[in-house]
C-alpha cells in the first residue's frame, strides 16, 4: 500500500517570519509561521512538495555583507517567485510552522538573508507531488546531494514517526565538507557510531557522508558510496526503497543502480521553474510511456517534483 503525497489545498498565503538563522557560511534555515486557512493547508504539506516565495520586495543586505562573487548580479530585479522545498513542518494550536533550507547562490537568495522575525512573506503552496511512502518496505535508503537533503530531512521525520518499523539509513554527498548544508562540525565519535549528522541522528537514523575531495567521510561520489554500501549489505530488493534528491547527474546514476538492483526508487527532481503551478510549461521532464517506445513530457512543478526513477529519462 502506498500513501500518495499531493495536496489539493494550495493557495496564496501570507507567512510571518519566525527565524532566519545562518547555520554555516552561505547556508540558512528560514522558519515561516502560518495561521488560519494557510495553517490548515501547510499542515498537510508532504516531503518533496514545495512553495513559491515572492522575493521581489525584499531589500539587499549592506554592501559589506554581499559576497564578492555576487556583487555584479546583486542589483538584478527579482521578477519571478523562487521555489523551495520543506525541511520540516510542524502543526500545533491552529498554527503551522514550515522550515526551508536555502543556500545563497544569487540575487534572490541573497535578499532572503535580510528577512527577520516579524517580517511578512507572500507564499504560494503547498505545490507539486511529494514522496509516496510505501508501507511494506523494511528498509528506506535516503541519498542526498548537497542541498537535496532538505526534503529528505522532513521525510525522515514522517517515516520515523508514522512507520517506526522501517529502518532508515541516510547517505549525503557534497563536493567538499564546506558544502555540506549542516550546522556544526562532524563529530569523529558520532561518525564511528554511524551517526555522522545530528540532523538525522535526532530521528535515530544512521547517516554517512561522502565528499568528492575526501575532506570528510567517504572520498568520492555519493553514488559510488551507495553502490558500495549496497554491495556490503544484504538487502531484499522487494523490501527496500531508495528516496533521493539532488543534481540530475546524481539522480540518473542512482536510477541506474536502483534498476540494476531491482530496488524501487523515487527521485525528487530539480528544474528551472517560473510559475510553479503548471501554466508556463518551463519545467518539462521527459518521461517514458508504459509499454511503449514513445516519451511524453510531464511538469516538474505539477506532476513532480517527485517521480518514480524508472519513469524519468535523464539526458545528461
């Protein structure tokens, strides 16, 4: 039995900023609070879904706070909303808080760093289709690439709370240790015990890290780490599922590994989006047609962003 994670209750809402904390250089966690109808809608938001934020009216930080590599583009006008997935959702007393993990990479995310408690933000959501949780799986493997860890953190909360018999293991990759979107350092003792990342350890989930340069954890791509991990652990394919989010090349490799091992796999895809609600057709994803050599295009924002890995055609 599968629990499909989509939401018919999307809308345009106003959110209040609760906190906007820098967790390490370039990485932030933004906490939004919703009330009324918005709280009810976002209380039902599922891992893998997202919201579109209106950043157009947010001011730039002081010039000394603008990274040198963003100086030339920081003044660009922000015309389109920006999509962000949820790394946590909590509902209590008719209020819902949503946490978003973001990285400063351009003029929009740069402006987001100036948001502070009490500010208001216009939000469209929750949008898209999230991860479908299959109840008969004994083992769930999370594979994240960099910022792709966000929706998997929220998925960790849901699975450990609602499906406590499922054993979850998380593998997280990045180019270097500086590009891992987590607060604090990786404690050596925790790594030896298999709980490298506190954000997963809080759910009693074992986790490991891979970095391309070997600055921490496994040296190499997280996809190679996954292949080795599967070779060292005797899992029944029918009892196992992979949930993954990250760059397209990583997802393509994970899809190949899952197909080879005959393991079910869901991938949370990343595409450039404009509207986020299926009108502009800019986030097309090429997909296979069952029992046919033909392909069709689905929309990342509406049909996804989560797809069955066997369905997506990855053109790298």
